């Protein structure tokens, strides 16, 4: 979406967006089903009181996202795939019904082993679906939720073929002798920049907290045609105590969101 800068000749300007109609979205969720998707959260517990896994939290976060997206625009549609060694369909038909997510989740299960993560098949499927979406004046977006701390995803994809937008949520373990989450994160950033038509976001955390995943999914509610670059994100806003005007400052409880630059170090 293009913008214009209006000024009064003094050097100050105001940025405004040109009026335009946003495309309805077709959103393809691709969920990593490698063994690390079954890592248990340290705090969160599911309603039946068994330990909650990453996969449990992913399902809940997707349902929250879908309900919010349909509230924003009932014409949005969703489909579902899983990522083992490569991508495969869970629910191929794009639907605006929340039940489609439940149907996909009923056949979603983690694999016992996975030594490879090839995104080529996911991108091939997304490109095919993107052409169908465009024919209906719609926009295709892929949201990949990736959970492997030692396996870098790879792909073979033309650098000049950008037909869809890719967002990534990366849930990883803390760095260690057997893990390389920084290298995995860098590979995911490269993939987003390689294939995304509009600005794609890469969000990561090494904390086993469902609330962080939910926060990230809320950030991904933003429409690709309205996005600023991720390095310029200032949400969520810092939370601080109300201080007297003379002593106002940001408190130590501030929340910050890091950008997607490859120089970012994973510390979580």
C-alpha cells in the first residue's frame, strides 16, 4: 500500500495512506509436527490437567487467531497443512468455518523422528493456491509454525517468484551443545525474505510460555497490505507505572519486540 507525505514547507510532514480496498485473505497454516512440537510447557496446564505441549498451545492459538480474523472480516478463509520432512495437506479446502480447524486438528499428530525440513513442497503448494486466490481477487498468506532447534529448514525456490506472503513463528529450545536455534532462525528469516510478496514477519521465542505464542498470533492479525517493516514494529507498547511528569521514564517491566535482522541474537 503506497503512502504520501504532506508538508507545510517547514520540513515537517504527515504520512498518510492512499485509500485502497484490502484483499480478502486465504491463510494457509503449516504446523511443524516434529518431535519438538511435543515439548511440555513448564507452567501452562490444559483444561484436563495434563501437561500442555507446544502442539496443544499451537492449536489453541490458531483457534484464537481464526475467531479474531473472522470478526475482522468474515470473508477470510483458512486451510491447514503439516510439516514433517516435507509439507502435506491436513485440510485442503479453504473455509471460513471454524469447524474446518477442528477437522484439521483431529488428524494432526506429531512424528517420532524427523531429520529433515524441506519447505520446497510448501512453497510449491502455496504458489499454486496463490494463483487461484488471485483469480478471485484474494490474497494468499502462509503462516508457518516451526519448532525445531537443531534442524535448519531448506528450500529450492526461484528468487524472482513472489506470489504469497510468508509469516513464521519459531518456538525453540534454549541454545546448547546439541541445538543451533540462531542458525535455524537465520534460515527462517532468509526464507521469508526470499519468497514473501508483502512484508513477512519472523517471530521467535525460547520460553515455554503459551502467552508469548498468543501474543505473536495477535501481531500476525495485521493485514500484509497494511504492514510496516518488522524492524519498525513498536507493538506491544511498553507497559509502565504512572509516574509524576517530572520523573516519567520507562520502567524495568517494559516489554520490547525485537526486529527480524539477522544480527539479532537469540537469548530466550
